[in-house]
């Protein structure tokens, strides 16, 4: 199964929008929005990790043009995973902060 790059990019854009929104008050994302997006982000990261592992296994037997194609896919997937993880860290912090305000 190959992950859908546009979905990863759309998810990253959604996360960036949430992170750019005000932390509180009018226009601030709800805890539910933050947690739903965080869950979707973790699921996407797991899918990217699984794809990366499959590509790495396929590379063991690949030669010639197929190996080059797999290396390009591996670079793309690894880049998407790195970028997504970079966005998930501050999103998790934002959700934690909102959750602590909700519980207080």
C-alpha cells in the first residue's frame, strides 16, 4: 500500500492552520479539533513508517531502474514523515495546553 502524498500534504496544511490560529478566544481551535487532527497525524505517521519499511525491504532485492525508483520513493516518504513529525510536536503541545485549561 502506498500512502497518498496529497493527503499528507493536506494534513500538514491543516496542522499548520491549527498552529497559526489563536491559542485562545475567538478563532481558537477546540480541544476536539486539536485531538482529532493529532490522531489523524499519528495515524498518517504510522502509515508512512510502514511504507518506509516496505520500501526498505523491497530495496534488498531490487536492481537497476527498480532500485532507483524505490530510492526516490523512500526519500519522498522519509521527507514526508520528517515534516509531519515536526508539525505533530507543537500540535501535541497545543492540545496539552488547551486540555490543561479545560480541566482546571
